[in-house]
C-alpha cells in the first residue's frame, strides 16, 4: 500500500479511507510483479545503508543541542514533513530527532536495526524483526514521523495490556515532540473517552476495539457517501457527523504482531450485534440437546472435527423426525429442527471445555485459539453460545442479532497506508501481499542468534510424551536454568501442572484462567530454577529478562508439547529464548496420538507407531518429524482456505448490498 499518498493535515470534517473496488486480473498480476520488485528494492543493503548514513548525518549535532533548540528542530521537522511528505530525506531527519528525544526521555537509543524497521514501516510495508529486537520502540519512528506530518496514526496491538503498556512507556517521547498519545481499551466504555483517545495524534488500540468502533461509525454514517456529498451537507448547515463519530478515518495503521492480527485472527468475521428475537429459550435449547443426545455418531451424524462441522445422515434425519413429531409446534418444521439439532451436536461434540471455552463466574467465556486468551466480549452466533451454556448448566445469555459485520481482510485494506511488524511473517508473505498489498521485508538481527534447537522427539502415546516432558523439566531445573513449557490448551497445561506437582517441581501456570497475571508471570520466567507452564501464545509481546546466572548456565529452555496450527506459531514459542544474542535452547516433545495427528492419519497410525516405539522410546527422528510436519502443513492450508472463503463471502455481501442500495 506504499503507493497510496497520504494527505497531511487531514480535515476533521472528512472520514478518509480507501475505497474498495474489484481488481482486474491483469492489474493484479502487474501488482504482484511490482510487489516482488519492491521487496528486493527495500531489502537492498546499499539503499538501507544510505538511509542509515542520512540519519547519522542529521543527528550529528543533536546530542549537544539545548531543549529550546530541540523544540525548534521539531517545528522545522513538522513543516518539512507536512510540505514534502514521508520521503527519505525528511524521514531521515525526523528519525534522527525521534532517536535523540528517546535518548533524553527514556534513556534508550534506537539501534540501526530499529531505524531500518521504522523506515520499512514508514514506506507502508511489514518489517520482519527477530523476537526481542525492540519493536515497541521501533514503532515510535514511523508513528512520530507521520503524526508530525498531521496524519492520524493507529498503533494496533493484540491485547489491552500491551496497548496500555506501550502507550504509557512511549508517552514521554511523543509528548516531548508536542504530540498527544491516547489508548483505547475494553474497560473504556464511555464514547466521549474513546473519541478523545482517537482524536490524539497517535492512538494505541487493539485490533478488535478498533474494528468494532469502525463498525459503530458505519452505523452513524449510514450508507457510505463520497466526500462531495458530505461537504454539501455541511454547506446546508446540516449537523456534522464528526461530532458523533469515534474515529477520524483510516489513515495510517502500524500493526504489531501483524501475522497474528492479519492472518491468525482473520478466519472469522467481526460481528456487531444487538438484542435479537428468540424462541421459547430454555425449553428450546434443552429440547435440542436432548434430541442430539439420542443420535449416534456414524449412523445418525458425521463430524468433521478439524472444521468443527456436524452433518446429519439420512438415517439421522428420519430418527430426528420420528422423535420430534410428538413435540409439535416449533419442531414440526424439518429445516428448523435440523438446524437446531446440528448446532446442539456441535455444542456436544466439537466444543470442549477448557480448550475452546472456560466456565467462570457462571459464564461461558470463549478462548481465542491463536492467542490462548479469553475473549469475554465475544459469543458464538446462531444459538450455539446458548446451547453450550445449557450444556454447562449456567444461566443463558440473551441471543444476539447481527447489526453489522466486517472481516479483518476488508477492514485493514481500507487504510490509506498499512504497515506492520512481527517476528514471524515469511511463511505468509505471499498471502499478506495478495490480500493486503503488504510487502514483507526481513530486517537482519542486531546480534547473531545463539539459540540451540534440539531434535524433535515424537512418542507413540500421550502418557509417554508427558513423562518425557517432566523428565526434561527436572533435568533442566537441576542445572539451575529457567524452563518455559508451551501447551495447546487450558486442560493440557493443568494436566502437566498436576504431573509436575506430583514430581515435586514447583512451577507457575499461565493460561486463560490466569490472564490477569500474564505479564508478571512471563517477565519472571527467566529467573534461576523457574518453571513456567503456559499456553503457546500466552505472554507474546512481553520480554523474558534473563537472570545473569541463568545466562551463564545456558539461558532459557523452551519445550513445545504440540505442533502449532502453523510453523509460525512454533517459531513464536521458540523465539521466547535466545533473544538479542542471549543463549537459549528449544525442543519439541510430541505424541503421535495427539488430536491433529489422529484427525489427519485416522486410526491406522497408532498401531504402527506403537510398534515402531520400543519400551516407550521416541520414534526415529526422521519418521517423527515427517509424521508431525504433514498434519501441520494440512492445517495451514485449511486455515488459508477458510480465510479465502471468508473473503469471498464478504465480497458477495458487499456486491449484494451495493446492488440493493443498502449500507455495509
């Protein structure tokens, strides 16, 4: 999206955003070719080194400048950026100024790799920076440069803790440059407070809060109108919508953990809902569950556990009709009863407690699968949430009705300029370009990696895997190092916790139940002898500081107990160790009877695997690697298909609404 010119000093009376239009095939092919050229151009070492020299030259005299002189430089940078935009010469001078201000206010100086990362993002691209390279500080460079040019900036993060932490930590830099910084979190309910935060020069906000506020703005704005129509309304003295809107438009977004936001969380649409009509609630849900219990898997219904979909067979439809006929009323319509019973089958068989959701304070709270965190503000649609509540015997929440919806693909494509940063993007670089027109540029690390990756061990049975994990944890613990064990669910983390407790190993557990303590637990995970058991993505974005004693003994030891849904997720977990040139080790200890492998290979895998494994020893290295790699690749492809299907549905709805004259 670097080709889109940003207009500095955006007027408060407009709502700038990119208009969506179908892209002809030939134009798409040309863009794909240009994207490859742009990647090479921005990865070119000569151009990168030239920009770094320009920053050094621009900052040569700033260290001795007085506070008044710095203020004069800020005003000069503001005028230059407003007049000439974010070109390299003005950008280099702005970066030098931001670096000097960060040194004075935070005691932190941007390294060259951070300057390169900031430069890449200022061009509207994604900087792939190794874990621990200081992406929070890096983001201040393009954010400050754009804000000084009068462009509203959104720094998008994955959770409320990171939003508030980063806004507070970087606030001195922004304020020293005369910029206002705001933060929008879930706890901020008052519209006036949110509006004030979005009115700041730089706003830190989670992807969910930002997208939902955009949907609310869409309801206020009604059908999208062109800028000329909006200006004519103001000339007729009609009330300005800007007084009610949350955002100032979609100008420039910097997305932290971009692969998580733009890829992992892009499989389901964001739905803004309101109170909806419902059948006779408790009795209908209870009856649907009762009818579903009477059906037998295989004969009456089939389950696709990977896609979490249930389907009735012909025999199942006949049996359901036979059992539903005496009930009369609501249950006499075949389409209606089958829809409800299929949802009840999903609630029974495909949504598991402590894996897909928690029951806490008599409420069902969804666990976000990519992050391992609870999302209390979300609910499943079409009665599924209420069916799960009925299954768990907790009070039913009122059903909701869709008011507006949008996918992350459509939402982030509406920014005039989109940039991002993450440690793991190379595997999805092609999708990031094809969907968001977002080029991925690798940024070399500041220090060479000292991370040691041990061979993967795959055991035939689950029990053997957990025994090996406990043995390895005990061994590393005795050596005085710190251990971080990644698990796939609340249930598995608590199972391992019980085994460690039985072995007399004191430890900390971090999963969706302890989400409030996340940052504190992760930050302390590098202390001598510390054992931390966490869901794979918990603590992402929080540094694990190594105690010097731990560093001397080999650093943090990370153990993965299951393959992630994508190779990136494994790299994210292993990236918790060996940060910024620190020592560290990582290892995967897996089981052949894990659910992803059972779904991929079916039952025929387990017998041969048990025969290949002698006396509980792991399978051969190459066999084990292949057995676990194939299901992971299949899962990556399945998720890519889901994201593609969602885009097709969104495009269809957009065209349908455009044809009917309705609002989006």
